[in-house]
C-alpha cells in the first residue's frame, strides 16, 4: 500500500514539473514575441523597410537579416533550424526572382512564414509572386502582394498572429485599424 502511494506521489510530482516547464516556455514566448524579417539581398531592403516600419508602428519587436536561399544556403539552414529557439513567433521572408527563400524556411520550421514577393526588374515581380505563392501541398507559405503593399501587409499580418496571445499588440492593431478607417473621407472632393 505504502509503495503504491509513493508511486502515485512520484507520478504527481512529475506531472507538476512537466506543467511548470510547459508554462514557463509559454510565458517566456508571450512576454517578448519577436518577428524575424529576412530578405534575399540588400537590394530588397527598400521594399522590406516598409515592413519593419509597420512593425514599429504596431510596437512589435523584430530582427532584420539578409539570408539568401541560393547564395548563403548554410546561413539559411542555421537560421531556420534555430528560429524557434531564438524566440521568433513569425518569419517574414522577402525574395525576388526565383524566390525560394520563404518556401525553404517553411520546410525547416513549423513557425508561420509570410512571403513577400519583391518587385523584380525584368518581370515586375510576377516571377517572385509565382515562386512564393505556388507552394505544393504540405508546406504552406502565406503570400502577400508584390512589393511595398505586400511588405506592409506582411507586418500587419505578423502582428495579427502575435495579437492572438498578446493584448498589447492586439490593442495597437485595433487602434491602428480604427485610425485608418477614420482617415477615409466620405467624398473625394
Ligand atoms: N535572391 C537572392 N538569392 C536568392 C534570390 N532569389 C533574390 C533577392 C533579390 C534578387 O535575387 O531576394 O530580390 C536580386 O538580388 P541582387 O542581390 O542581385 O540585387
């Protein structure tokens, strides 16, 4: 009987420890959710800076990195494999031309990945858009519009994902959207 009781107590203690561990991971993540804004080249920055400006307005923390799927594959692998441990909640990846970066990152991480098609010189971003949006089933990439509009919407979408568990970001998002609604005039003249 005593032995049974001891066993039960041991099991209970194990459960308490496990819950504590799970809870601490959750609270750690919720306390400082972060977005990774990555791009294939420095030449993508004039577009991707609209994304970081949006995140700043919504008071969402972020890091910015250049990672190319083709030119720096090891950097891409290391980033994708450690993204969750680095406490990122969402990854926004901008790339142009044959734009494999968002899909490759999504293949190595279960974090939500938003792809921003950069407006390329030759095909005006249609190449980037199709490369990013046409992911075959199994590994999704949320794809936004080509260029500046997409970069801004990627920032807003990342904030919406974070707002699911973060009241401050939720409040900022609601305020920002109300401001936008109020700024629309009823008549054009
Ligand atoms: N790129 C860089 N590595 C892989 C890809 N797809 C993309 C960049 C950029 C475009 O190639 O995201 O939009 C042109 O890069 P660059 O450095 O030649 O201006």
